[in-house]
C-alpha cells in the first residue's frame, strides 16, 4: 500500500470536489472562523491546503501563511488566483512526513480533510511537533469513526468492531476521492480517542472540540435545502460539539514543549530547510537550492518550491 495520496497521477482537480458541497464547505468555515477570531501570530502553515479553500479563515490572523501540498500541479494551477486574492501567501510542494522547514518555525497550523490520507500518523505528528513553536496553535480535523450513522449501522448488524480505537480503512469503493477505483488508495476514519492520544503523545493539549457537518446527507440536502441546513448547522455546532455525533470533528490545540524564543524570520528562504536531513540550504540561484549536509538539490517550478521527497 502507498502512504501518500498521489493526486498528480490522475491530474485530479480538488476544487471540483467542492462544487456541489456548499453546505459542507460553509459548515467547516464557520468552525474555523470562530477558532481564528482568537488566534494571532506570524508564520502559519496550512497542511494539504490545496487550492486555498480555507485561506480566508486564517489570512487576517497570521502575517505569513504558507500553503503546503503534495500536489505541485494543484499549486501551479491555482497560483495566480491565490496570490491575487491573498497577497503574501507562500506556496510549497512537499510531503507532510518530511516538511522543508526549520525547527520551531510556526505560530499556527491546521490540517483539514487530509489526515484520512495519512497512513503514518506517528511520523506526521512527530514532524509537526518539530516545526511548531512552543505555545503555538494547531487545528486538527478528522473524519469521525463513531459518528451517529456509523454507530446505528453497526448496532443493527451486531458488529461491535466499530468501537475499537484502531483507525478504520474505508473500502476502495467508498474511499476513492481523487483516485481511480483500481488505485490502492488510503482513506481512514479515526476514533476520537485515537487522535487525542496522538496529540497528547506529541505535546499538544486539546483546548476545545467542535463538531461539524451534522446534517451531511444527500437526502437531507434534497429535502431541506442548503440554507436551512446551514442555519441548523450553526445551532448544532453551538450545542452538540461536546458529542461524537457528527461525521467530522475539529480540535483546537496548543503545543507545550521546550523551545527558545528567537528572532522572527521575515522571508520564506529563512525558514526553509532540507526535508530529508534538515540541513541548511544554499540558494545557488533564484530557482535552485542545495543542501549543505546531504547535497540534495531542490528546484523552483513556476515560482513554487518543489521539496517533495519520499
């Protein structure tokens, strides 16, 4: 099984996925707008940020946002739109397991609609811990394994495996977002306790939990319409976020670890490091970086740094 979602293989346009999902899109933005009202900082990382769908939620809270995505094609395709709408946002192609940043760089970060593609969760959270500053904020969204519909289905079938804390790998037929059916994709759902343990293990303290997309259903959408659903969604987010009813959960967390406060770097080059060995980079040309330690070369393609390594 592969451990990276290769959207570039099939030239997948993730923005198409959201064309008929206005309810889900605005439900998630409603959660994030609440969270970022109380956040502020300098460097921010949107991990798996794709075409900048969520940039509006954090853009005013952080001085220097970076959108990181493994799909270089997606970043190149949406570069002009993102740069025009959100001046100052940097775009970087990289693997979430091996991010090309120096230790203790970021004041804030988020991952939304991505962790279901992460097979090596321990590796990812260890790397996240490395690049986050002491006291920084991190928002983690995950598909909830024990949402209400899943629980009811399992009880009717007398199948109690659902309640185990291990991640659930969706069957190919239902989890092929961004791939082909014959492709050995990754699409995990997670138990809230599993995600909580991972966060705690890597020094992240959960400050608040938010439920999202309570009414996610084609039938409900057809009957009520998206505007009524969004009105009800706001009420449900305010009253039932303490439960595990919804299919999507957001966790607002804060990392506490040892770390010194230093000067804030003000340009992208000053926060970059070799993704493979974390060595310093020598920028030989405007479009070429070479690691001082392992001699790996990295190139800028259409104004976007490509730091993807396996």
